C-alpha cells in the first residue's frame, strides 16, 4: 500500500491464478471450491471481510484461470487475513499447483451487505 493511504480506507484485493499445465481439472475444481470458502474460513464479516467472490476467469487470454475479488474493511483487516493460518495453508497448497498475481487498492467502493 502507498505510505500515505489511510488505514481507514476499504481495500479491494484481486487475485489472478494460473494453474500449471499438469494440474488436473479435478484439482482445479477442488481449488476453486476451497477458494470460495476461504473468506469465511478466515473470519468472514466478523474479521472485516466485507465481500468475497472467487470463480473461473471468463477471459483466459493471458492464461489466468481463476479470479478472486474481495473487499476488506481496511488495511488492518487485509493484514489479518494474510496472516490467518487458513490463508497461509491455502497459499502454501496453491504454490504447488499454480502461480498468481495480487493487486490491492484502497478505494471508496460501495459494499452491499450480505
């Protein structure tokens, strides 16, 4: 995050996942299933995760297969998520079957209550 960003700003967190070519469709689907649950597994709304969505990427021209978009209450909530044991375990497992890129941006996007 930029040093001058307020820790009170909501943070949108985007992940693009590219599976290694040898990874089976069954493993890819299991990974998506686990990715969809990860926000709740890491505390959900009570942990400042305001929005969570993971699904197949509709545009795979650059070979990114999954996309996850989440919104955190603030930078502290994002840091807590990244440090959460369930997130660390998921990232460790994912590193064996895929590569990914991450982007975070502090924005004032509206968030719909669940």
